[in-house]
C-alpha cells in the first residue's frame, strides 16, 4: 500500500504544492508562475452560485488541458449506460441480485464497469446511475474523465490507488471515494482484483446534509474527510484518455500524462472517507426512526428536503429500544432505493442479501423485513444488543431506478425474491 499524506476537512479551502514555491501567493493568476507553469481553473458550480455552495480549484500545471479532449474518437461503451436508457426495463416489483458475476478475462476499472440501473436524465443533470466494477488489472497508462457527473466509488473487495490530477487517494474495503465531475483519474490495483459499486451523480454535488435538531456533532464529521496533496507525473508517458460525454465514451492518445498539476488551491477536489467513522444516531427509548438519520452525503434537488440522491450508510450499532420492532418496518416510500452490501449481514434481510449483491425498491413498491427477520424481531427477548459487524449502503433518489438490460438478464437476479415474504401469514386480533 502507498504511504500517502492527506489534507482533512470536508469542503475546506486547501492549498498544496509538490514543488516549493510554485503556488502563487496573494493572487490566482499572476503574469508568470514560477517554473513557467500554466494557470488553469476548474469550477464545479456556476459562477453566480451562492457563495456557500461555490466550488472551484486553481491549478498550476506543466501543460494546459485544452488539448486533452481534442481529436476524440467514439469507442465502444461496453456495459456502461446513462439515463434515459431506452433499453431499461420497467420495474413494478421488488428486485434483488446475488453478488454480481466475476470475470475470467482481464479487465481494468473502465472495461470492468457495468451499469446496474439509471434514473433521471444525464443531459438535464438530474438523477444518476449505479454501476458495478470488477477489475483484475491496473489502468496503467489509461486515464478516465467523466463530464456527465461526479463518481462515488465504494469497493467491497480489493484495494484501489486512485491517481488524479490533484493527487492520490488510497481506498480499500470500508472506505469510499468521490471524484468530481471533470477531474481526470486512473485506478491501480494494489493487492489483486478489486470489485465494488459506483454511484454516478448527474445532479448537484454531494454535500453533508443539514442536521437541524441533531446538531453538528453526529453522523459524518467534516474532519474525517481526506483530500490529496499535490503530486504529478515527472516523466512523460503516452496515455490513452477516455472521456464520458453525454452518455457516450470517446478516446484519444496523448503523448504525455494528464496528471501534471504541480500545485493547486481550492475546494473542488477528490476525497475519501472511512465508513466506520460514521457516528450513527438511533432510538434510545422506543420505535425505529426514519432511515434519513443514516444519511452520510446528499445531492440536493430543486425541491427542498427531497434529494436528487442521498447516500445512506447502515453500520453495526447498539439496539436498545424497548417494546419495539427493531429492524426497519414494512414501508413504501415516495423515494426509490438501491441498496448494496459491503460486508456482514443487513438486519432486515436474514437470507439472500450478500456482499456484492444489490436490491431495488422503487417508489411506492412495498418492502420490508423478510419472514425470518420478522419472526426473529417479534419473538426476541429484548435487551441491549449490538448487531454483527455490517456495512450496507443505499442510494435513495426522488427518481425511479431503471435496471439495465444487462442487470435484468443476469442469472444472479433472484426470481424468487418475493417468496422471502411468503411465510408472512394472515394475522388477526
């Protein structure tokens, strides 16, 4: 594993330089930058966005990026899809998959990427997509940039070294990383094959949710988010750059590495987070609260309180509520849920939900604990108990998730999923 340094604090205004003296002081764009470097700015929000939401970074690089996306040629997009996906299947029931298939062929992070479901519209910058990746080798001299949305990577097997224009991130099981839209990156494997989930967010940038009465010292704390320090490729090496633009893939050949930013300052940058630093809240007297208390990051929409996408984390925790059905209750929501499991057992699914699998419960499709989980929860002798080690993630959206043709055709799709509730027999007073 790499020995990397990080800067901390969600959304902070950072400054970092790989060579002393290259970062200008007192201004952003001097007439001449030390070493003859080029000044370049990347913005993640509109120029006139409210100040508290503005995101931008100034970069000082060996070459400007103006030719990075020149002479692009269309390439096969493989199993990557974007919304609206004309081949997507309508969903009128609950769906769940066993762990997604491995591959016997050599794949890197890009070629091993397959879209599970999409929603919204990539051109309207609304909604997003959930992908699965299965990589057996590093990207090496291949770089990737997504102009359609930011990308959240959540591995459940293996370790990733993410090389970006703004520095390096190391991400393993139990961690996640977010790479802003428009930032180039490559992913190397540091300990064999790697697999995981990817959320591609077309909408507003993920941010820490408002806490209201919960106050400032719960859930994900800003100090626990880690950002890279400047690092650049000192040797020129030919690089294939792959770009995702309007749902399609394009590529060209550069005679140099695009990772040539010597110094930068700003608040738009990749970051990582250790999931078990999430300080969860829960009931201490009775009843099970809404899952919104587990929200780690949120992409807002134009409707206050209704997210484009919420990223929700369920981890092991103490259960102490008295006279209470402790797992999540049976429910149907206006929001649509896509869940994945990183490790352990999710307490509302006693069987059939394994790490590397997924489930979709769309808007107003009823769902809840399976038969075994219901029986255990209603018959248990209630006492304070801590659940087994577990990490489950959910991307909840105001838009319905539409599974791709690839996902629906998998033999891993559980055709008997609804039977998990078959033993919930009639009850009468």
